[in-house]
């Protein structure tokens, strides 16, 4: 983990939030390369889970919503709490379920009895900070989907089964954030609520479990680092009829990466009760009204980014290489002049660079010797490097070096765009 943390900061993937003020626990800033990696991941998920499905509709809801929503969903009650114990000596706080000792892990002091701690983040709306102005930063993106259920039906008239998906920020006042940005207080979710006939519950649950695992394989994650974990009944969330996690083998152990939950009709029924608005699906053929069941595949963008970085990190004898899937890599190609003090090489390299960057994210580097430039691009996961050398000036060909094999080939400048597009499609 130390090597991942070091690389992430050094190369501009992830920085501690508010670092010049000593940081702020549980919050992180994604740097230039982290933003590109994140956007690539979100784009791939959106294409796979929304755009490739006629029956799934996108949403982008507000972060702050009517506080009654969180009362209806059970988040202001005991269903959204963590078990808290505090050290009587140093006053550090811990999640009880993370403790491996009965004494304080930091100073050895005595711990208080366990109490429940609600992790919704509170705020106030309006000029007066009193109970009437209390609101919450959303603890999950799902509830906005449920309260927009009727809007989607009225606008698009979908036939069941259908889904509503969104990508967005969520906030949880975690007692003990940690393991880099594995557990943060501000994070981003990619979430789908898939509405089905109750009789289809088990079948669709299995379908989406398999679908999500296949998506992770498609991102290039090592299948040996992934497994299913079925929650025992006593550990199910308050809304769940059954939940399976896809776990990833992090350096600190197996832990949840992606949750697939059978939410039944819990949420639609609760919001119907609290709002007084019927959230139902009416069969256009039979006119039968039902409260659909829901299958929810929900994955954290940040947590998945961490797994991707860990899975792609390799140390070899002379280099560190980040073997990111090319479709995820921040830069697809890097362009170098062989040397930076030969004007004709630099000029030709600039022409190649400007042409490629019309269609791809391309890096430019003319610092230091060519070997160091290769290794720098290996470390940030750039799949291919293009070098403009003296032969380029004679025959208009360039050297293309592959990140993973380090093998090099010559290719015509005129065919570079089609060459890389074909590579990315493959």
C-alpha cells in the first residue's frame, strides 16, 4: 500500500485534501491523472450500464434533498449507524466491528461501551440554523432514484423490467476512514436500481451478479483477486432481502468492492407511505398495479479506482509499470522527440503529437534521455510511446514501444491514428 500511495501522489493521481493545512481526514483530491482515470471508468460504466440498454434511463439528482426522504428510507434511524467505542484516555474513536482488541489500539486505554453513531452528514438550509432548517448531504444516490420513479414512468412509459441509473457523490461521516481512500467521508457511486416483477427476483439477482463480475473482468482485474461473498441474514442492511458483495483482495485483505442487493419493494413502499404518493407500476396490457421489486448493483468509483491501481501495479527489475487496461489509462499514447536539442526532430514530433491528440489523450515529453521517459510513462500506465528519430525524417516512420512487452515496431506516421484506434478496439 505504501508504494501505491507514493506513486499516486508523485505522479498526480491522488493527493491528500487540504494538504497545506495538514490534510482533512477522510477526504481526497484527484489530480490530473486521477481525474482522467476516473472519467474513463465512469464513461465505460455509463456506456455499459445505461447507453447499451434500451430499458435503463440516466439520472443526475441533487445532493441535498428533502430531509423527509432520509426519514422514510430509514437512514435517520438505526438502519444507518456504525458501532462506536471511544478511548477514555486519548479519546480516539473506533468502529467496534474493526477492533481486534478490547483495549485502545492507539494507547492501550480502556474503551467505552458500544453505542450507535448515525453517519449521515448534517447541514442547514436557509439563514437560521435550527431544527426546522436541518438537512443532510445524501448518504447514497439510490433514494433520489426511488423518489423520481413516477417521473421516469410519466416521461418515458417504460415496460417492466427497467432501470434507473446515476453516478454521483455521496457522503458518510465515517468513524474511522482509512486504507488510503478505500473508506472516505466523501465518495462517488455508480448505482443502478433495476425494477422487476416480484417473481423475477431470484433470477435477476443472479443475472446482475454475473453481469457485474463480467464487467470487472473486462476492466482487466485479475479474476483471482475477485470473489463473491453472500451476506448472512444477521448482517443484511435494513432494506435488503439478500446481498452479495463482489470482494477484491486488497493488500489489507478481502473487502467489499461492489454490492448487489435485493431491495424488494422496501423503498417504493416506504416513500409511498411517507409522501402520500403512490409509487406503482401499471401493466399497460392488463392494467394490473404492482409495487416492483428492485435489484441494486452499487459500486464506489473511488474504491474501484483503488482496486484498479493495486491490480495494475507491477515491480520489475529495472522499472515500475502500471498495467492499466488501455481504455482506462489516463494517456493512451506518449510522443517523444528522440532528443530535444534538434529542431527538426522536435518540430516533426510536435506535428505527430498535435495530430494524435485530436482523437486521443496524448502526453508530450522531451525531458531527459529516452530511457527515463519510457520508464516515466510505464509508471503512469501509458500503453504506447511514439518516438520521432532521425529515420523519421528520411522515411516518415516512427518507433512505437509497447508498455507491457517493451517491444518496438516501426509504423508510418500516416497510419498512426488508425493503428491506435484498432489497438483500443481490440
